[in-house]
C-alpha cells in the first residue's frame, strides 16, 4: 500500500493544471467566488486574491462532454477541455470584470511540462504517453487560459453561498478572517522559495518565475454524491441482484463488470486483480496522479492480502501526510463509488405475487445461473435467451436499500 511522497513538480500544480495531466475526469468542478466580507460588491484587480472567498461544488462528469478530447495518449489534454470540467461563477461581484480571475486558475506551461516529464519517468501508467509540443504551446506561458476567462459567469444571488453553507459547521467570522490572513502571510513568506530558473520549452530564462506560486484563496468544498442511486440504471441493478443470487464463494467469478467512461471496478487479468496498466488504469490511479505519483498504492489492485474498498478508503483518509483527506475531490469520488456499491450489494429480485402464482412451475425451474446469463445477455444488448425471464423481464424489478447517509 506504499504510495510514495508527492514530488514538488506535482505538489505545486493548480486545479486546471491537474486536470490537464489527468488520465480520467470523473468529476466536474463548479467554483463560486464571492467577497470575503458579506455585502462587499467591488474589488480592484490588485485586491482580487485577498478580498475573495469561494466554494467548489463537485459533480459527476457527463461522459459525452469530454470523450472526444481524451482519446489517445497525447499529453497534456487539450486546453479546450477545461470549460467542460471547470466552471467559474462570480457571486455578487457587480464591479468585477468576468475576465479577471484569481491566480488559483493560472496555468503555467512550464509546470505542466515538468509534471508530465516527471510522471513519464516515474509513474508506470504514464510510460507510454507522448508529450505534445503543439498542445504545450497552446497553454499560457504564465496566465489564465482564455477558455476559462471567456466562460466565467456572474450571479446576482448574493445569498447563494450562504444557502450552500447551511447545514455545515458554523464558523466564527473573526476567527476565520484571522486564520485566512495568517495563511496569506505565510504564503507570502515562502512565495519565492521555489523558482524555475529555466524554461524547458525554450531553454531561456523564465522571467515569470517570481509568480510561480498561486495566491491563497479560502475555498469551501461541496460535493454531489449520488446517495439516491439515480445513476444506477435498471440494467445495472438487475445485474447486481442476479449476482447476489450466487453463493458468496462463487460470486466473484460469476459476472464480468462492464466498462463505462470510467470503469470504477477492479481491473482483472486471468482472474487476478491488476492496476490495469497504461491502457486501462485503475480509476483512482488514473484520476489522481498527484495523490498516487508513482502509480502504486491504488485501491483494489493485486496484493498479497486483499483489502476491501471500504477499508482502503478508511486507511487513505488516515494517511499521515493528510493528502487524501485534504483532497475533497478524491473524497467525493471515493464516497460516490462506495454508495453505489452498497446499493448494488443490497439489490434483490422482486416479482408481483400474482404473476409468480400464475407461473409458479416455470419460475421454480429457474436457477441463479439463468439470471446471471440473462444479465450478461442484457448487458451485451442481446435478446434474453431464457423464455421465462424474457417473458417476465419487465415485471422483475431490482429494488435496493438506501445506504450511507441517504
């Protein structure tokens, strides 16, 4: 379960830069920025990074939004991808031009290039990537991409942040301000500690090195976890319920899980779990290279002693350097997967009693293997071969129990 220390080349990346080097995009981020003081409605550009607070809402990403942009092994991802996975909204900032964004959205092509070089030489999932000079040149040398500035939005609803904050632990305004100002002073003291002396793309002195670190803006994360199971379609529930009919020792070999845009199930080869390799990496290894920099320590990969998904998540959140519990996007992704699995494990097959009574003899001849075969056929978009199951498939439902805070 070794994950290794996070190298500096990955630790300094901003959110847009992390998105540009990711293999997977399991979530979309909606960032809302608002004045630090309630009722403030104007900021000048110099005070942009110090007079602002914000929150980040994380949502599951529609696969068709970026599917055509992430094919192949070219890195970094196209800068045109950013509006699909990152949105910025100013709340109550009447006098702030929407094209003025804080430093946390900056992209530095040098940082992106150095991060990709490090991953290519140290992370086995990135060994076969091709670093595209053309795509690197499309990134700003040091600035905010036009793709983000031109898509920024404005909302007049000044109460929006307070409604989203409702239900969370209340914070004292005075104490909160003191903490945030202390963070900013600490950042300013260390701002020039790490500088890039040379631009690896042009081999020239990097005049923008003094701006290397992004400014600190207090952000409060939110997440949309599908606790109601809306993302679980009838086919997935039928598959899970059919699998639950099989005795436990046989269950793990009964059904092969299908692949989606991001396959959240373990990768298997000849019945053994793997990390999926560069062509099909484990979903968390592929989505969070900054947390698993060497491509090791992923969840549900081959190891001498099996570790359940739940236990591994619990271990990750208690990891000594705090990288996992501080990365709220990781938490939302992991908890979303956990909720769906708990629902699938609770799924069962249900049939109207009158329908069963009228066809009791036919149903009594069915076995668990018949339902598993029907599930596989349905997943492959093939007609169900079993006459009884095919005739009554619409009457067979797969209810589940709501879990994990639903």
